[in-house]
């Protein structure tokens, strides 16, 4: 299983970024839940958003209304669109997949998001 994350970068406060996570070995539309986590320096990793195979979503309170998690089934890719970014959103963002009915979880390599004030 591989999760390949991309799309991070440097953006000014108020700007937008779209992160992508392409998966192989699992299917976000059938056997795995997709999610994005982030970890800022000195802080614990936190769940940002997740998307179930039937399309239900969940967002951390701090990102609700500013983030949208979505999926392209043909590409087996999940996305995290982030708008109105704030400096406190700066972190390494990790793609995550968990196979339904198991304890198997997978992480992407992380992509850095830096929001300047």
C-alpha cells in the first residue's frame, strides 16, 4: 500500500491550497476510509478531515467551513481543499487510510503547509 501526498507549499494568510493523496493498494471508494491529519512543531498530530466510502465527512472544528475533503474515484485520490488559511494552519499534513473491518492503517509521507502572516 502506498499513499502519495502532494500539494503543500507556502501561501499567505487568506490564501488557498489543495492537497492531493493518490493511493495504491487500497480503495478510498470501497475498502478504506481516507483522511488528512496534520502535525505542527511541538504539537500532537490531529485529525483534520475524513471521508468515508459512502461520502460522509467529518472536520476538526478549527477547519470547518474552510476545508473540503473530496475524492476522485477514478484516480483513487482524495483531496483537501483549504481556504482562508491562517498561520496556525501551518503544519505537516499527512494522508491516512484505514481499511474497513481491520486495524490496518497507512500513512503518506507528509506534505508541508506554511502560511505566512
